[in-house]
């Protein structure tokens, strides 16, 4: 092989390597862009998850408050029923 043939072969290989590196660079840039989009999606999903978790906690607190009020109302009703029973017993035991 002559010197010019070697130089031409070297230039061809160098061009192939440059083309391959360009292809790799384009694919890496595409992957980096996709990675950035996915990070944004994850960030939005995490934000939505926090919002929903806060809503659930708020609803659980409301339910607990309503449960407490219902228990309190039931206790008052039981107390009133006992007082009525006592009054009925007293009225039945006292002559008219």
C-alpha cells in the first residue's frame, strides 16, 4: 500500500468514527431530553400525590371530628333517656 492509500484509508476510518460519534451524541442528547421530560413528569406526579395525600388527611380529620360529634350526641341522648326513665320511675312510684 502506498502512502496515499494509507492516508485515504485513515481518512475514511476517521470519517466513519466521526459519523459514529455524531450518531452517539445525537442519541445521548435525545436520551438526556427524554430523561428531563421524565423528571418533570415525576415532579408533577409527586406534587399531585402530596396534594391528594393532604386531601385524604383533611378528610380523615373531618370524619374523626364527625365521629366524635356523633359519639357525643349519642352520649347526650343516652343521658336524656336515663333521665326520662328516672322521671318515669319516680312518677310511677309516687301516688297521684
